C-alpha cells in the first residue's frame, strides 16, 4: 500500500479520518505505523496529500489530513478488452488501474466462454476492490470506469463509434499489421491538441479475435498491430502495450 485511499465515509470532520478494516490492519501490522507517522493519502476521485497519525486503537487509526495535490494524470487510453478468464481478471483489473487506464470496456467475442460472465469477480464490489488495490499501488486516486458488453456485434455496431470518436484506433492481434511500437509512435498528439483519451486500444482473448471480428473493427477505423513473433498471454500483453503510453 503506497497510498492510503480515503473514502467519503472515512471523514469524521473536514480534516480528520478514521481508518478501519483492511487499510487499518495493513498499516498496523505490515507498515507498523506509530503515533506521529506521516502517510501519503488521497481522497477517492480527488486530491492527494499527507495524513498524520494522531491516535491508534486496536483495530483503527485516526489521522489528520491535508489534501492539496492533484492526482496523477490519467493514461491517454480507453482499453477495450475481451473478457479474460476469471482467474486472470483480478490481476488484470489491478494492472490497468495501477497503470492509469480510466476507461475499460469488457466485451464478449467468439473465443470468450459465456460462463466467464457469471464470474463473481465481475460483481461491482469485487471490481472496485481490485481497482482500489491498483490505485494504492500506483499512488493514484482516480477510479477507472468499467463497463461490460455481453454481446459483441451490438457493441461494435451501436457503441464503438461513439466510444472511439476523435481517438487513435488500434487493435492488437498476433501476426497482423505493423509492430505496435511503430503504430503507436507519436501517440500523444492528435491534431493540434491532446485530448484526455488519445487512443482506443482493443485487445482480444487468449487465441485472439476471429477474422470476422477483426474485419468489423477495421471497418470502424481500427488499425491492426502486433507485438512481434512471440505470442504473449493477455495478462502480459496488456502491460507491454500500455507501457507504450507511460
């Protein structure tokens, strides 16, 4: 935990918070904080700053906080991701949150098992839990927005154009197009200005998108790229691709 995320219900006054549960347990047993310690804190979807420990109880801490620093700038990427296997989803949510993605669209496609959509890791509280862990790791406060689309064709036909308007459109797929490093060169500039999200990046499931699915993306203006001769797992390809934007 490199940053203590503060929730609205933590505040007992304008400049004091009481921490309980997982965060308090971590600070007391792992960080071993003592009275007077200064911690990096941040209000969820708000400012960052410092908190000073002013009281310690068996299962809670009291901090005075000063929040006077803007959060880290978001990564200029809207990530469209074919729903991964449930056991990978937890790690991926933490990764994209830590790397600064603020818009994630989870979509269905031919090589995604329908049973994946029944995973408990898709419950809102589980998604939020893993996004929080990513924010704490990266010292960020801005919570990513995650949207699920369980039907591929309606997503492409009805939502994709709106979601990718005025962005660079890239679809990563093994063995097709140019190398992603070349496609993403000068990635931060579009026209005369740099919008908050400059790239819409689509990544398929294990085994990749089908030819039909790629064709639909290409009809929507997406350019295909690859990461070279090696075929990576989705959980490895994501940080490699997102690293191009840091």
